[in-house]
């Protein structure tokens, strides 16, 4: 378990590369909806590696910048809650639509979820850090938004989406954000005595502590 908690985003990066290869080889044989869902799946894996791997620093951003924790290597976010939250969202919300592409509300939800991430990465975190970039924003701007916009254009222009699909997708997105993301991260799994402490190298990525210290001088 400790190995998975430490390297889930690296494992995701390997899966991302494999998915890119699969998409490149079988592109011509895949339905457009499947292509777009695979691209969205790739986007979330890239997003997570950008946050936690390179340039990384998301543990410090959440616990220092957004939550002002006095024990930021473990509270409120810890290795286990970070892994569970991201893995649950990725391999359910983003992967299921690949296998059920014609269930439009199921595929629309991760696109909307990707749009919503701009609130955290593009606005909240940048305001707190007085910056124009933080890890995860690259994936939001250059992957989630272009893929999501084209997906919506495609389903609308081809008459594939209904009002019910929009309602179900929005409810599904909000429920996932409230229960899985906020619930697990801030309500259920925070534990000041957890053994799932972020490694020193994970906390030092993107030099978050130093960046914030400079702002107080």
C-alpha cells in the first residue's frame, strides 16, 4: 500500500503513455466519442502527474497554500487520501465513458469536471500564490478545455445530447466533487496521526514553501 500511495501518479503516467500508443495505433478504428473519452482519460493522467510528479508540489499547495496547515506533510491531505481521491475519480469518472460512450451524461461529466478545475488552478491557487501558473493548470488549459469544448461541440452538433443529459452530468459532477473530492480529502480521511506522510521530495517539489515565504517578506 505504501508503494502505491507513493507512486500512483507515476503508475498513471505509464498508463497514460500506453493509452496514447493505443489511441495512435487504433485511431482509425475508433468511434469519435471513444477517441474523445480516451483523450480525456489521458488528460486527467497528465494532470495528476503534473500536480504530483513534475513539476509537482500539489501536497504542499493544498496543505500550505490553501489550508494553512501546521503539519503540511500529512494534514489535511495525506498520501492515502490523495491516492484514493484521484484514483477513484480517474478510473471511474474518466474511464467508464470509454466503455459506454453513448451514455452521453456519463461522458459529459468528466468534461465539465475538467472545466471546473480552472476555479482551483487558474483562480484560487494563483491568487493565493500571486502567480500565473501552478502545477495542474497546464493540463486544464491545454488539454481539458480543448478536449471538453470539442466534445460538447460534437455532441451538440450531432444532436446526441438532451436536457436530461446536461442535468444528470451536472448533478453527477457536483456529487463527485462534494462526496469524493471534498468529502474524502477534508472530512473523512484527514488524520494528524496518519502513517501516510508525504515524502520530503514530494513536499519540496515546485518550492511551494519558499515561494510563500517570499510573499511574506
